[in-house]
C-alpha cells in the first residue's frame, strides 16, 4: 500500500488510500474472498487443535488437513496473481477434492 514518488533530489513514500489499493490490486470474485476467509479460519482452528492434541497420529491427520487447505490457498493465489482464468475455474469446480 506504499507508493514511491520521485521528487527533485529524493524519493518520497506516500501511503495509498484503500480505494487506490483495491483498484491497483484488482477485484477478485466474491467466492474467492469468501473461500480464503473461511480457509484462514479453518487453518487457525486446525493449528490450535494440533497444538492441544497429545496423540501423534491424530496430529498427523490434522496436519494433513491443514496442508491441504494451505495448498488450495496457494493455488488460488497463483490463479489470481497470474490472471489465469482456466486455473481459477478449475479451482472453483474441483474445490478441495
């Protein structure tokens, strides 16, 4: 959200407004924003459960679930970052399966 401005003899850092930030970053579909929010909450919940779990086998199962969510979030990040419509559609239809 910072923007560098060249002034005579020096650089100046200017904070972008939220509206400028949204325009620069692009608008993602609602399903992406909602999905990422829900997954972030699930990942946090899984982290808490992993820390509190004593049984290593159950911890491994929880870690596997957490890794699956993280991988899906990374895929969404790549799809939105590269504007890959085909990957976005595939991520949407396949889901976490």
